[in-house]
């Protein structure tokens, strides 16, 4: 195998690797955006749950029904 063919092969591999790395990076960025949005939603739900518990009292504070 000549030196020119080896260099051409390496350049081709490098180009494919660059494309693959960019594609993986794009997917990673999209997933991080989803994770960030889900964390915000989870925090909002936790705050809402705390609000509801403070408005209605916790379930543990209620006495058990008489048949227990």
C-alpha cells in the first residue's frame, strides 16, 4: 500500500469520524435540553404538591376511619 493511499484512507476515516462526532454531539445537546425541561417540570410539580399539602393538610394528620 502506497503512502498516498494510506494518507487518503486516514483522511477518509477522519472525515467519517468528524461527521459521527458531530451527529453524536447534536443528539447529546437535544437530550440535555429534554433533561433540563424535565427538571424544571419536576421542580414545578414538587412546588405545586407542597402548595396543595399546605392548603389541605397532609394525609398523615387525618385520623384513621372508625373501622380501623
